[in-house]
């Protein structure tokens, strides 16, 4: 199989252009111009090949595209966005899933190319409990929690066995179907939390059961909580329809001083959790 380093070709063209136009753009402008040039290069015919990068991959079958990806990774030839875009533009989950059992690079690319896929759930759940890579586990949980109800029973079993409990809590907190087992686990995990208090509070906010409000309101009164924990507790309370307006003094908290010094006291580090 013939492999082409299209990124290398683009970089050569770019270097030549910059050499001929040294004052063409400022550094900031280059940040905007280069992606546009890269995209245009994808439709530019490479004379030595007789095709543009996009055309080259468009003419390959699904199997050939996956084989190309494997070959690029195995031989150390840079994987271009053109190849990735060609793969992402097709429904190829079944062909990509085997890469999740491959090399470290194959796993990384497969995770990003497959994304949140129902077909990949069994492998994602397995990687959550077996992978030594935190990046892999984090990506898996991000993909899995969109299908939380479908993996709920497995997550409950893993949690009961103490297998990656924090990941299992995150998955369970995204369940849409109400389940007393899930609620009880999330509440107990919150009430017994120590260094993970803020995260456990965010799970209650994500689950959305208003019965958690009294527990959150009780905990936020604790004079020993940190400013970061206070912020997340307050966010969780508000997410569940409650309010907490009592003034608190966190002047002795290093985190509070850091945020205040940057002029952003009300930062919510989990505000984007849905």
C-alpha cells in the first residue's frame, strides 16, 4: 500500500510560501490563515500523485481507509486530517472497533474517530476497567456516559465490586431513567466523600434528583469545606432548583486568594457538565 505524507507536503509548500512572503502575515494572522490553507491544499492536485489528498482518500474503500490508517501508524508516517476526515465521513464503527485492541496509537485514533458509539460500548466499558492509560479511560467515560442507561447494570456491578468507582459514578449520574439504586449510590458517595466532594456534588447535579437538595444544603454549611468545594456545592444546589445566599469567609483559603487575584471569584470548574 502506497502511503503519502500529505502533512509533510503541505509543510513544504507552506515553508516555501513563507520564505517568498516573509512579511505577509503577523504571527496572529498566521494562526487563522494556516488552517484555511491546509483545507485548500486538501483539494489541490499533487502532481506526483495526480490527485488531491481528499480525492486520494475518497476513492478508497472503507477497508482500505482503515488499512491506510493502520499502515501510517505502524510505519510512523504522519496521519493527515484528510485521512481522518475521510474516515469520519463514513459509518465505519465496526471496522474501527478492532483498533481499540491494537497499539497505543491505534487505540487513541480509534477512540477519537469512533466517538460516542453504541456499537463500541462493550469495548469502552472493558477499557474503562483494564486500560492503564488515564487518557484512554477519560475518553471512554466521555463516550459511554451518553449511553448511561444502556450500561447502567454493568456500571452498578462494577461499582459494587469497587472497580473504577469514580468512573462508574460519573456514568450512573448521567442515567435518565430514575432508579433508586442509582440515587442511593450517588447520595452515599456524596455523604462519604473526602477529597472528591466537589466531583460527587457534580454527580448529584447531573442526575437531577431534587431529593438531594437537603444533603447538599447540609454539607455546604460545613465550616471546613474549601472554597472550590463551596462553589461546586452551590452550583449543584442551584442546578436542582435550590438557593444558598449566606455570606461565607474563605479569605484563608489559598484557592480563594488565587481566584480573587485573577479577578474571577465566581469560577465554576464544573459549570459545563450536563
